[in-house]
C-alpha cells in the first residue's frame, strides 16, 4: 500500500490471491487502479512462488528495485532545522534494517546511509519490516563508510557512534546539532576504524548480564532521545 501511495517504484502488476473479497483487498484494488497498476488474481501456490514463501498475506507486488540515492540526496532531504542522519556500518539482518528504517522515519531522521557491500540492501523483506517507511525515507548506498563520515564532517555534521565501548552515556549528548548517528553490525558493533572516525562514542547503560542490545532496539532508544531533546530544546535531561 505504501509503495503504491509513494509512487516511487515502477509496478509491473499486483498479484492478489484468488477469491479475496475482504476490506484490505478492496483497498489494494482501489489503490492499484488509481495508480494505473494491473491487478491479477492468482492461486495461493502461485503467490508462494512469487513471494518465495508460503507464509505470505495473500498479496505480492512485482516492482522495480528500490532506488538508492547518494549522500547529497539525504542531506537535501533535511526535515528539521538541523540534520539528523543514520549511518549503518554493515547491518546484515534485513529485519533489523527494516526496523531501523521504520524507527528513523518515526523519529524524524532525514535519511539512512548504508554500505554497498557486506550489508543488507532494501529487499522485499526490508520493505515489509519497515511497514512501508522504506518507500519514503531517502536511503543512500555508499562505497566507503569512512569516506562518507569524512564528507559529513566537511559539511559540519557531528558523528556520534553507538558502541558498548563508549565511555559516555547516550543521554549525556546534546542532540540539538547537525549530527549523524553511526551504528555497527550485529554482534561485532562498529568497526574499529569507523569508531575512531566518530566525534563522540556513546553507549547505553546495561543493568543485566548481557552486554548489549539488538541493534534496532538500541537505535530506537537513541533516536527517540534525540527527538525528545529536539522537541524540548531548553532541557537536555
């Protein structure tokens, strides 16, 4: 539905499971018709082959791939008075990527930066996990994260790395500035050379035995702290 509404992809067709007459199917039919996209009635098995799984929801869209931008596209998509970017240093799980995109959109981030290699791209799984946010939020795919951080610094954007090795707590930073939140891969965290490029290295206090949180959960905590501060700029805490 979000892909149809956003209008940023080319649709070949939308496949609906034959016999569906529910309200959601009607909405999809209407949205496709309004967008000039053909709708085909197909069997559950055919949908399974298209989706690559039989645990689908009875609808599949056959579209062009996600269009990635570059760092300039993200910078020009500024949503507030100050830049708020999210840079991902090799997140590989598509569900984590989708969850981060969804949260970044909700928290008011300008866009996401991901590397071209050894990282998840915006697949159908990511689009689904993002609840459609990937259709709206600019996503830049870059060759080198280190070089990108240097480019951001040249634009006077501060870089804040989230890592369990950080000596500062994430809520001790004043986010009322142009900044990019830098997040590492599952398990490994930030690469050492990426961590060294960051202006600040912060961590989330852990009261239990496990040393860190899932990357998408950690991202959400910090992004919403930034949003909280920006909504109440007179008080950091």
